[in-house]
């Protein structure tokens, strides 16, 4: 005889995976560029008061990656790693602005479509059809 029923485990794995996607989400690059890399905000983030809810009591924080670390050694090894260096390289590029996205969509400076004089197509002469 064979199996009597199907295994119903795939849906459960999928749901757990989907739930975990947003749980480990960090700040976006434009938020870090515009807010966190400002010298005053950066100094405040690097010297945070003790917080018993965050890892490492909020004393070991990477501003570029927006992550807390348990120890100073873990933070220093993170700075030498590929993930941190890749994130720093992404932060060197300028942020994608709303104006840039509107220009890419074809909108003008005022938020309206540009008005251009549309010329009528020139009719083809009879000689071009016959040749």
C-alpha cells in the first residue's frame, strides 16, 4: 500500500519565510544618506545611552549599515568585512531623488508634462512610392 495523504509542510515553510523578510529589514540607503550620515546625528548615534533592549546595550552601532553588535570585537570585524564595504560603496552614490524619478517618467519641472510643438508627419511624395 502507499501513502494515504500528502505532506502539508510546504505551506508552513513558505509562511515562515515570508514573515521573516520584514523582520530583519534595516534602514534604506536614502534614509541613511540624508539623516544618519549628518555629523551631528552620527555623533549622537555612535554615543548612545545604555539601552537594555538592544544588542550590546546600544554601545556598538554601525551607522552605515544601521546595525547593533554585541561586542566591540564584532563591530570591528564587521568593518573589515565584505558586507560593510559593499554598503559603504552604495552610500557613495547620490540618493535617487523625487525630481529625478519625475524626469525619468517624462514629467517636467512643474510636475506637468512638457508641452512641445508636435509637428505633423510629412506626407510622402508620389515619387517615393513609385520607386
